[in-house]
């Protein structure tokens, strides 16, 4: 069965969805100690979350890139995740969703959240034909993310390093099992998910 081109896939339960972020040690350490994002995390900056573990590993080089040495698994409320997507704008113009570039630009200017659909990756970083969702949370939405939507976080860097070693040794580690996440129709339509456009 073919994977839809634009489909959210994630680890989730009835109440939460797991997204991934990579940070330098000083931000990760403070967050893990507090159980939430605190300074030196900056609320003034857009923060990007990724439901796809493999895409996060591609982005952070399996926790080897400078400034991305620590990987956090962040549990967001599903309500918060869907609220974020419900106020999002695509980072790039898509004529399937907007009549013209001006309409897209107006939505983007008014939206504190950005969405990108980038090629999904295999564990070794090879681009796949289908896409993976990246969500940039900025503006006033960062406060909601930090104070309301995040319900827990875990430093999984040691597991990431073990899995990376297994991969480099030719193994097939049991990575997080992501399954399709069904979006409310109006949210799926807003971000251009397959089956909603």
C-alpha cells in the first residue's frame, strides 16, 4: 500500500502526541530539570517540532550536529497540536490551498505557526517519495506551547546514540513506531494534508 504524500504519522495515544526537538546541552538540561521549557530556551524564537523521528535524526545528524546534541521527545496534548495546526500557514505558496500568492501571504502574516512538508527520511537519511510534517511554533503560540500544550518531555539522547551505533554496525534498531494520525477535516484542509484538499 502506498503512503499518502502528505500524511501526519506519529507516536500518540488518546490524549498526547510525541514530537521531537534537538537542542544544545544547556537548553536540554534546563528543560529536563524543570520538566518544561525554561530559560535559556527563548520564547521569542520560533521553535520547530517534528512528529517524525527519522526526519529529526536527519536534521540533527543523530545528535551529532553542533547545537543539536541532545534530542528530546516532547509529549504535546493532541488538543494543543491540533490548535497549532489550526492556526498554521504553509511556509510556501500552494495553489491548491490559496487562490493566489497574495491570499497566502496574508494568511502567513496573520499566522503564528508555520507548516512545511519535507521529504520523509529513512533511518539512514535517504529521502522518500512521501512527505513529513514540520511545525514551526512562533509568536504568541510559543507561550501556549510551553505553558499549556507540552505535558511532558524526556531526554532520549542515550537511546539515539545506541540506535545510531546499531545502524552504523549494520543493525536494524527498533525505532519509535509511528502510525497515521487522523486530523480533524478543517485542520487537514488548512495544512494541505492528503484527503483534505
